[in-house]
């Protein structure tokens, strides 16, 4: 579902392939910090763990994508993540 995950210093950018095409999911640092394991992660740690973080957020990203058909980008907000 998720392709190459990148970290731009402020957010993870998670490209996803859906039935309607390619979508970029933006996951800001404050959303990543909602995961207990990454609650105080610094940028370097997020960069190194970016694929694993995306996998942990996969259910929330999938739910977000299912509610946003035919868009090019979505943002996952902290209140949309439960850990």
C-alpha cells in the first residue's frame, strides 16, 4: 500500500497507491508523537524509523484514505491517531 516514505524535517511524506491513483499522505511531527514509542522522537530518529512509523500508522492512514477519494494529498492529524 505504501511506497517510499520520506522525512522532510517537519513531516513524513507517505506515497500511497489506491484504486483512484497515487496519493501523498502527510504526517506531521506532532502526529508521529501520538505514538507512544515515538512520543519524544527527534528528527534523526524519525528519519531512521520512517518506514516502521508508517507501518504503525497504516491503519489510520488507510482509514483516512478511504474517506478521501479522488484527492492528491491528505494530512493525518494527531486526533486521528490512537495508540
